[in-house]
C-alpha cells in the first residue's frame, strides 16, 4: 500500500532541491503535492511532470496572504490538507562583522518568519482535515554554529525551537497535528551549487564540503526526502517536537 | 574600585532591571566601569546610564562612540535586553508581533555582538590586543518549546545559534573575544509582570517555583553571578557554550 495514500501535502520551496525530491516521492507514494515556490517556471515544470498528483502555486513565504491562498488552493483542488513541508530557504554566507541589519532581517524573514507563517496558516486546514504532519527544514547549522553563516545559523536556530513550540501547542490543543524539524548536512542542491565550483586552498569547493561529512560525500536530495516522507506519513505518529538529523555524520 | 574587573569597561543592555541590573551591580562590584544601556531610566543603578534602543543600529553606533570616547575601551558586553512579547501562540501570533519581538530579542543581540566586536577590537596603551567577552541572554525557551510564546521561543533559538557563530568567527579571526549564551529558567524579573498582576507576586513566584526541580524561581542575582563568571577571565576557555541556569528545569523528569 502506498505510504501517503490520498494525503495532500503543501511544500514551500517545492520547485527545487529537497522540496522537489519530496514532491516526487509524495506523488510516487500515492499522495498529492502542492508545489509552492517563487520560481514559477521550475514549479510549473515539476507539476506537469507529476500530472494529476500535483498542483503549482506561486508563493513568497514572507507574505501571510500568499500562504492563505496557497492553503486555500490546496484544499480546493484536493479536498483537504494533511501535511506541510517548510523547505523554502536561503543559504547565505556572512559573518557577524560583515552582515548588515538588512541582510540579517532578509535571511530571518525567509527562513524563520516564512516557516512560522507556514505553520500558522496550515494548522486550521490540517485540523479541519482530521490532523496531519508539519516538517520544518532547519539545518545542521541549527544545531552547531558556523563562523561563516551567522544570519543563517540564527534563522535555523529559530526554526529549531519554533518547531518544538508548534508541536507542543498542537499537542496541548489535541489537534492531532505533529511538527518536527529536519537537520540536513550539505545536500547537493541549487542552494550550495555556487560553492561547489569554488576553490578552497588546493581543493574544489565540492571536496571541501564533502570532507565535512564523515561519510565523505554530500547528501542527495532524495535521502532527505526519504526522512521527510517518514515524518509526513503515519509511520511516525509518535514523533513530535523532535530533531531529525540527516547529515552523513557531520554533527556526530 | 579594585577587583577582578578593575580597569575594564562593560555595557549591559536592559541594565535598568532584572538580570541586567543584577549583572551591572556584580560587574561594578568587581571594579568594572559599567554602562547601563536601557530605554528605561536607570540613573540610580550600578553604572552610568545611557539611553539606548537595542533594536536601532543608530543607537548602537552612538552608544559605542560614547563609550569609546568617554571610557577609551570596551571589554564586556552583556546583551540582556529582551521582551516576552505577550502570549501569542502558533495560531494567534501576528506578523507585527513576530517582527517586534525579533527586532528586540534577535536583531538587538545581532547588533549588540557586531558593535561589541568593533569596540573590543580597539586597542590602546592599557589594552594592546583585542580581547573581550560577549554574554548573550537567551532562555530555556531557546532549548525547549514550552517555555514561552511562539515569537519569543524563535527569537531565543536564534540567539542560541547566533552566539556560536560569533564565538567561532572570533576564534577564527584570533580576536580573543569569547561569546556565550545563558539560558535562564524562571527569574523573578519584570518580564513576569503580567503574571504577578494576575496571581499576585508571592503566589506567582511559588507557582513558577514549584515547576523548577530546585523548588524555587531564580533571583536576578543568581543569573548575575553566571554573567559575571562568563564576563571574567575565570571562564577563559569557555566560548560558544550554552550555560543553562534553570534550577534543573530542562534536565529531565522527576518522580510525580
């Protein structure tokens, strides 16, 4: 039996990287994927690839009204909402000395406010559909610091604790909605593409990032998508408020 | 005044009350010249009062200029100013409330670290190399999900990781500037004023105290001592760390 039969999942950042791989997996496992992204061309192409199992909606995650339309469109098209993946995010390199206030706010608005708004907007629809599962993409940099990613670390730390707060609120209200965070290491997605071709000392950017992971390689989007699938499905119904790490041993 | 921090200069944001006021008093007690930076007037406090809004970059620029001009150096910054932001949960928190809480609790600490480093890097005859200690007050809400309103919880999670990034960056740059986060549980400070108004101060304290394994809430001085230790050379090998001072609240389960 498919693992997500008839479950409707809204995915921010669904057009590429981890989001797109998860959308494909959802469709393969009998679910419906609402691909929400700012990148219309990529989003529409993915929805076309997935056919009847998918719908594309444009979404800027920092806009509450956009989230409301995305949730409404999901329910209208597929009759309910059972899952939310907050995968939209920006990876930015900056340090405490070179980051401006405007940049700090931009990164936190997309990564942290965007995740909060996703949770807030989806909860009523998930509740209406009998409950569901929210998965927020944090990062290994929500668990450990990085000298070169100050604003990103702050935003992912916020997602980590926000997730627990949402999980406990939903548990207390008996909504049957779970909420967990996923902490990927460096995954071979468009987010880190600019770094792969750079040179770090006498190595390529790719080798440099690969060596951070005891497994000696970058993660693949489908490896994270498999963890997300478990969390979206009814296989994980006793897990909420938890941190799921998928990092090739980086934080070990 | 002589003491362990004699000759050093400290900024304490939110220094007019609560953990900030207790920290300012303890730092001053060890001989530091303390700048109490707060929106709220604190002319009777343990240091020199400077009106300051942590959410405003302009305010940070003028505060740093003032401190470097009048004191000539900066050694310690305690980013303590913060607000609870009310009672909003995952469903009721508005974007406005979220932004307001992040502006003070998260952006305020970001700016505090950024300008702290700028100040601590300034060298002079009595301070030949960059050196300093940044203490960021997070919360157990930066560790667990049940300890505060939604926007507050997210802001304290941001402070927790931001502190590590700052610590690692300063280490990488060989600045000899340490940065740590402090995670208090319930402390008897004005942040709980709404609860005191609802339950009465003593009943409210007893109620919150009973939730801490140690059987009481913290007094501000309990946290001031942690801040003093992190500010001083006694914690020289401690950086990027999360110092939890919560009476055992996040330690685990007890018989019930």
